[in-house]
C-alpha cells in the first residue's frame, strides 16, 4: 500500500502559477510511475501529466502542454506539478497517482492503470 498526500492547491487569477506537490509513503518510490489527474465539477477525471520511474520521460495532456511541468525527486519521494499560465478551465481537484511497474515498465496515462491515489487538492482559477 502506498499513501499519497498532495499539497499546494489554492486560488489564483488567470495567468498565475501554482505548484502542487505529492509525497509518497513507500520505500520503493522509484519503482512507481507517477502522474497527476484532475476532475472538474460535473466532469470525469482526466489525465494531466505523468513521469517515468527514473524521471527522464514526461507525458502531458494536450491541454496543458507548454504550461505545466511534472518532475520527481526519488530521494525525497516527491512528485511536483508546476502550473503556469493558468486558465479558468484548469479549475479542478487535482489528484496524485502511482502505478506499479508492469510489462515493459512503460509510463501509463490512463486512470485505470494507476493503483494508488491521493485525496486530492483543489485548484481554482478565476478570470
């Protein structure tokens, strides 16, 4: 079992920035692919960004490319999401997720391939 705890959410005006952080309680953090998902009110949860186990590969939803950056620190068991140029449509609850390595160890981007989830942190962007 892996416990994930997010922090860093809040309210910001459009064009502003926020940095989300997620800390994982596990001794084997570097064996998990990590990702951020988000869920806006009344909508399904959607993929935002993912990072490979070692950190050299990042993947992004088209809607956030060029604005968001995911990174991880395997010495601190953390994964961060730097969000710049925020838009009102980025308003959502953001969730950190961890995926057990499977098969060739690729980094998944679909929700059903992630095994552990945090409780979520609210991000609100006003126009």
